């Protein structure tokens, strides 16, 4: 089953192709995803059918759905800009700011910010139940004021899937319409050292990135699009060995929040291989192609502390990087949509012997698989 009707000749360039989006979390780095979404929403040849989002990805997802329901593609683009502008305005009163030295040197890092250092230290010594007993969360109030969740739950333009981690069971939980609320979004973005667990229907939830960053299976099972595009914030590769405590923690953070995604993709490929025989074929898996939009080289220069930098200049900088990355991806891989996977499978099929690896590739992608894709 193809995800679009293939025309002939010159009409090929104007065919509308359906895609699903998987949006990673990453704090302020979610502004990169804003830029990606801004470009994709401006592309009339692309229809976004489903979005699975975690943490900042979940926030981008509900803002897009709200904007689409209210004003179509342009409404979604405007809503995203309003949201990130509001995040920046709220951040002006935060004690976590860049030092004047960092500003002079053009560094976006908060590594030397007294406010960031104090918060980082306190989060390792005092739990959020002790440090913030009233459970105040300005970000929750901001999201609640900007997003109409009744409109989100009745949006017919896109299907949403918001993931969080169940604290009790350690399993991912996916929220979808009509159960998406400000609490489900805050659960998806709940860093356990910073915020109290979010309780929903008697269960406590932490950040969805621990078990799914983002969760992919709902997109495969519940939408008709067969091109799954992952907007990847956390770099897969970082050259060199981290030497300082801060760099080590930063790399651990990146590996941790990519591991669940890579495991999900690997599981999908194995299922495709096991179901390669005609009598076992599942159309949803057989025709699935996986892609990614990323700016690994640009984002690798940003440390984990910059994920809390809400300066408008920084958010605009990330937006511009994301928009350029999406534009390059469309130019480079438009003809691959509906045809082949372009995700770098060497990151997923590690550890397999050559025979098994070849079988996995052949079964997973009966068309040509670009295993050396960037």
C-alpha cells in the first residue's frame, strides 16, 4: 500500500505526500523543532497526518494541533511563534541567565550562570517535593493560557500521541484524543529532579523521554501515512571523549534520551524482518519508511545547560537552524518519500552479523535502503 497516488510526468513534483512526525524532547532546543515544523507547514506538498511528541515535542505538537484547528497551516505557524515568544518572555524573570562574559563571547551556554549552577546543585541534593512544596510550575500556566485543549482534542487535521513514563510501572504511557490535557503535556515534560511527578487518574508520571523519545508504535498502528519522519534533537554522534564532569553528564543525557528511540526503530526493523514472508506480511510495517531531520553538527556545539536558555535570540537561532534543516531535507529526500528509508540504519543495526544485517535490510526495505544516509 502506497501512502500517495503516484502521478506521472511533471505532476510528480506536485503530489501531496502524507507523513507522520516523531518529535523528540529537549527543553529550549525544542525551538529547533519549531523551525522544522514552520518549514513543513509551509510546504503544500506535505500533509502531516500524525504527531508523536515527548516533552518539548509534546508542547510543539499540541500547539500545532490547536493552530491547525483554529486557522489551518498559517494558524499553526502563528501559534508556534506565539508559544515560543511567550516562553522567552516568561524566561526574562528567571534567575537562570547567561553571564555577560558568555554574551560577549557569543556562547549560548549557561554553564557559568550562578542561577543555573545553584539550581543544578540543589536538584542533586534536594527533591522537588522539598524545594517546591507548593508544586508551582510557571510553564504549566503558560501552556494552559496559550493552548485550547478542547480544540486540540477535536482537531481533525492531525492525530496526536503524547508519551509520558509511568513512575510506578516504568512503562511508557501514550495519551491521545480526547484525553490530552495540560496535565498530560506537563507529565510528558516532567524532569524528576526539577518537578514533582504529575498525577493523572491516580498514576504518577515523569518525562516521556525515559521510555520513548518519542514513542513510535502509535503512528504505525493508527495512521495511514507510511513515511515516518523523526525530528531528532539529541545528537547521535559526538566526536572525542568527554573529559570534564559537565561534558560527561551532557553526553550521558544525549545517550539516555536517544536510546529508547533507537531501540524502537530496531524493534520495528526486526518485526519487518520476521514478517517478511508473504503469509506474515503486515502492510503497515512492510511499506514503512523511516527518515530523520536533524542538525547534528549545529546542535552538538550546544551543551545541556543551553536547554534552559529561553532568550529570544537563542530561540530564533534554533528556529532558523531547524527551518534550514527541514528545507535541505525536503530538497534532498522528496523523491525518497513513499519509496525508501533514509534513516542512518548503521546506528540501529549495530551488533548484528553481516548475514543477519543483510536479511534485516532486505526484509525491512524491499526497495533500496540508504544505509549510508547522513
